């Protein structure tokens, strides 16, 4: 079953100096339960694409449908179905976690808006927060503390707990582990994979690091200058890239360079 249907998506950032075409005529289908990697060099439009899919931004043209319902051209008050079922984790937990809020309030953030509450029905909010903090491996007292009292990896666990709080179907991770040290990155990636497995989540994983995408995602699309230039099973993209740009991305991974 297709969960996301993206058709003819275009996003132009306009400024007085020049217009930037960040996405052009982009089509993409994401199926329920799929783990899809989105790769491409810096500035290729990865974040623009996932922000439009999560309705954090509006396209210049084109449509995004989620589970058969339009996401584009719809007022915020009618996006409760998307806000409860699609959650994002960003690269920089320092920037995405409010330093003045305790972890438990940060984690409860996606649960407080009226449009989300209407979708989710009755539940004990404090208990839900405790459950997800435990699920991401944080100690019981973590909820009382502020972001600066945690390590970088722990902060990203808080961001993941926040994403899990409304029991979403889809997790969109935009460079979610890129800012972490290598050893911490592996732990957080393992956590993500376990959660995706346990909860049967659909995963959209944005990364410029193809070796990470290769481990996590059976399928991937390659973005270049706002267009998808290649799509398919990740293993095939790696072993037989049909586009010269993909071949260059693969060749840029140190472990692969020797084989090419
Ligand atoms: N708010 C904005 N205003 C103007 N231009 C923007 C804005 N956001 C992104 N862009 C431009 O749009 C293009 C795509 O940017 P985007 O952030 O989607 O790329 P990306 O693939 O996520 O890059 P990175 O790997 O560096 O995160 C780039 O040329 C970027 O400079
Ligand atoms: Mg980006």
C-alpha cells in the first residue's frame, strides 16, 4: 500500500538576488513499511523534499498525498492526521530541543496541539512520556532534566522519544546521526533500527552518508539538483550505479574507493 504519493513537486526559494530551484518535477512513492534512503550531495534538495512531505513547508507546485489524503493546499487545522502519524528527527538536537524546557515537556510537545489530541483519543500523557523515554534507553529521572544536562547522543535519544510519543507510523530522519561521534552514531543507529523493527515503522532516512543508508535502507533514491536521478534497491545502486552522479557518490565512500 502506498503511504506517500509525491507528484510533480517543485519548490523555488525566491529572494531579491536570485531564485533557487530546490526541487523540480519530483515524483516519489513511499510504501507502508518501506525503509527508504534519500541520498545526494549538499544542496541537492533532500531537506526541502522531506520538509514538504511533513508539511513543514509549502511547495511552489505539485502535490503530496499521505494515506490517500492531500497534505498540500490544506490548512493546518486539517493536518491532524499527518501531525499524529508522521514525525521527524533532525540533525542537530541542540537546535531542535528548547534549552528552557525539561525533557518530559519536550517529549510531550507533539501531544499537546488540539488537532493532534483529536486524532489520538484518550491516554495518560505523563505515562506515555515515561514509556518512550524508557524505550529510547534513558533513565527514569531523565524527564526532570534540561537538554544541556545530557550528552549529544542522549539529546538525540530525547528527540527520538519526542518523535515516538504520538505513536507515529512514519519516521523521517534528516541527517539524524550526522552530528554524532562515530561510536555514539552506531548506538543511535542501532536504537533507530530496533524501534523501526519493533514498531513496524515506515522509515525515510535522509543522509549524505551512503554507507549508513546501505545498512538501514533496502531502497534508496538519489537526488541531484532537485531531481531524482536514480532509484531502486540500495544494493543495486551501490554495485551497478547507472548514473554517473551515483557512481561519484559511491566512489566518495572511503571503503568503496579501492573496489572501483
Ligand atoms: N530557506 C531557504 N531559502 C533559500 N534557499 C534555500 C532555503 N533552503 C534551502 N535553500 C536552497 O535550496 C537548495 C536545496 O537545499 P536543501 O537544504 O534542501 O538541500 P540538502 O540536500 O538538504 O543539503 P544538505 O545535505 O546540506 O542538508 C540549496 O541550493 C539551498 O541553498
Ligand atoms: Mg539537508
